[in-house]
C-alpha cells in the first residue's frame, strides 16, 4: 500500500504517463470546491491579466470567464500532458486570443517582471520543492499591489491522507500567513472552508481548505 500512495503522490504532483488523464479527472472531482472558492476570491475584474500556476488540465478556466469575460488568462503547468489537455479543453478562449496555456516551472516562470494583475495557485504549494522560491516568483511577476490567491488544504487535513509522507511541506493557517509575509506579501484575508469528503482508494477523508488573499508589497 505504501508504494501505491507513493505513486499517487507523484501523480498528484505531476500527472504523467498512462495514469495522467485518470488523475486529472479525479483532481477535477475532488478539487471542485477549492477551485470554485478560489475563483470567487480571485474576483476577476474587467481588464485583469491573470496567471494560474498549476492549472492541471484547465477544467476550471471556463468558470473564471463565466465570472468576467473581459480578461486575459494565462495558465501554466510542468506536466506535458496537462498542458496539452488544457490547450484542448480551452481552445475556444485560446483561439479568441483571451487565454494561453504553457509549459513552465513554478520556480522559474517565463514571464517579465510586473506582468500580471492577479496570480492564483490552487492545491499546489505543498508540491513545490522550494515554496519560498516559488512565492518570490509570484511576487516578481505580479504588478505592484497585485493580488495573490493561494489555496491549500491545511496541514491537519493533509496529514490524514495516505500520501502525507510523500508530500512536501504542509502548512497550518499561521504557517501559510508567515510564509506569505516573509516573501513580500500583505495578508488581506485567510478564510477556512469545509469541503465534501474526499474518497481516495476506497477510503473516505474529511476535507477543508484555506483560501489566502494577499497583496504584493
């Protein structure tokens, strides 16, 4: 069972190989609530230039455009299969010049300084090898006073999962706040929300999420 959870953790971090599409569909299912809450916190406004880091297959991009069509969206991921799928799923927005989905490492984003009005990353922070470096990149590509939306499941929840020992750094609410402040962000709000139970390998787990909204100093 340990090896199964190790494989699952590796797939959650970077969907790849024959399991990638199946993992992406499962992520869309279990991450629906955290994604919709994150998009609500993102609150896209006319003219926003939005970056999402770790978009997976881009299934929820349409929800951003439902809230506000007059934006430009860029999504990035470092899974080849997820970028391919995101481009396929969001072809309508891409063909209209409203979106782009690209390959990129979160720790070395291929964008100029002060490019985006808002950056969002959902259920990813604990999978980055160097979260502080990634947050510095988010800070760099955000415009002055731009907003960062970081959404995670808190440490107390993550520790319940069989994948816990193969997951990177996990965060309490206080640790998330401290990490954001230490990397140049002013906390505007951190809210906690209950989610539906998550079913993984026939086991059911309670779930909740933290949605942090922070402004670039």
